[in-house]
């Protein structure tokens, strides 16, 4: 077993040395367009530190180049069923990233049934490739825990992911009144950082829903019983150790809203069920509400539908972190036609 890179990374390098089987690649790309595939390969190399990335448009040829235990396959959404079969039958540690210019929600049944899928990237039709920063973050987080310097109990905050020079503002609301003041301030900051008034309004709405989830649904007692989810209209006052952290920021190209609570109770099934219910509600379906925890069960869907990227990360029992990204180059009227990306790193 060889170790790469051959020259030890500097102390502040975000990626440790990654184990690579010299007989084959541990990172693979299945993509018909060779130019796009080459661009994606550069991004995945930068994210993982793996110099050997197999790139092919034929599944059989690609499989012949893989090691016995690859950890990442990036592919077009049209190949997602094949990728899932590989993860189920051949490569138990394989994580899958897929991209599409079509309806991401159409893939949700496959995503819900297969935990190997960690990201579905919405590729804007006007872009030459899937967003590089999205692929970078997804691939970095997909690294095996033993090869990540931030594992196992750290999550990259918005301060880490907004490019240096951008602005990030942090809030620590503990009461209902502070929540409302923060929400109003989020919309103001969004406009200051280049968002249209409509996008700023959406950012404020996402911040409100994030805070409602973090302050009402997330808090539990020592036995795991919900403290406030039964009544979202009551005023709350959280102790410092239970208070969520909200960050907002931008770099002139994107604006992001990020929430983190200290409970880590959100699971994959609940998230995807909320999105599925919301989609049904938007289409006039029946029985879409779930009021068992005091809410309508549609809040996470609203956040997903409002943004261009929704990234969800959970350390069970320690932290839930959700980030909504808004592309400031996309006019609000066109945003609905751009497929929304979904990043999933949660149990």
C-alpha cells in the first residue's frame, strides 16, 4: 500500500495523506463529456489529495481501473442506478456524487433508499460544469474519516467555506425575541452583500425556519424527549449550552445561511420525508402535513426550495448543521428553474 502525496503536506494542509492502492484508483468519474470530466477530475484531486483519478465514459472500462476498495464515484445522474449497484454489490465503502441538469427531486426515491449517495448536484444549464466549489466540498467531506484532519467531531463552519475576504456574521440567539431580531438582520445583511431584495427576503425566511427548527424541534432533555416541539408559539429561553449558532455570509457570488444546533438529532429519513411532503404539497397532493412535532413538516422543504444548494451534516448527539446557499447571479424568477443541490452527511 502506497501513501500519497509522496511529499508530506504542510502542517496546515486540510487533507492528510490518503491511502491509495497502487493497483487501482480510489476516486472515479463516469462522464461522457471528456472536457467536463477533466475539469471535475482536477477538483476532486484538489479535494482529496489523490493524484490518480480514473476518468471514463464506459462503466466496464472504469471498473477495470478501480482498486478493490474505492471511496468515491462521481457520475451523471443517468448512471446513478449503476453506481448504487456497485456500492451495494462490489464496493461497500463507496460514496456517490451525481449531477443533473434536470429535476433533482425525481432522484429522491433512489437517494432515500441508498445511503451511499452523499450528494446530488444541480447543474445550472448555463454553466460549463457543476459548481466547482460544490464538488470540492462534497469530495472533501466524503474522505474516509481516517484521512480527514477534522474527523470525527468537527464540522466546517461557514467561516471555513466562504472564500477569504468575504464577510461572515455570527449570531447566538437564545430567546424568541432575539430570534426575530436576527431574522430581520439577516435580510439586511443579504442585501448589503449583493442579494436582490427578493433573494434577501428568501434568506430571511430560511433563517427563520432554521432557527425555529433549532430552538423548538432540536432541544431534548437527558432522556431524548422534546422540550419545546409541542408548541411552536410559546416563547423560549435557552441556556447557553443549548443555544444555536446562526452564521450568514457571502463573497459577492453567493450568499449563505447556516444553522448549527448542539443536539445532532436530525436524520436522513426525516429530512427526505420533509422534502417529499413539500413536493407533494406544491403539486396539490393529499396528506402532506405532519404535525406530530408541532410543525407542519414542510419547513425543511421550504428551505430546500428557496436555495440553490442545501447541505446537511449531522454528528449524532453532538451537532446538526444545515447550510443554504443562494447564487447571486441567478435572478429570482429564474431560480425556480435551476435544480437545487442536496448534500447529505447524516445518519
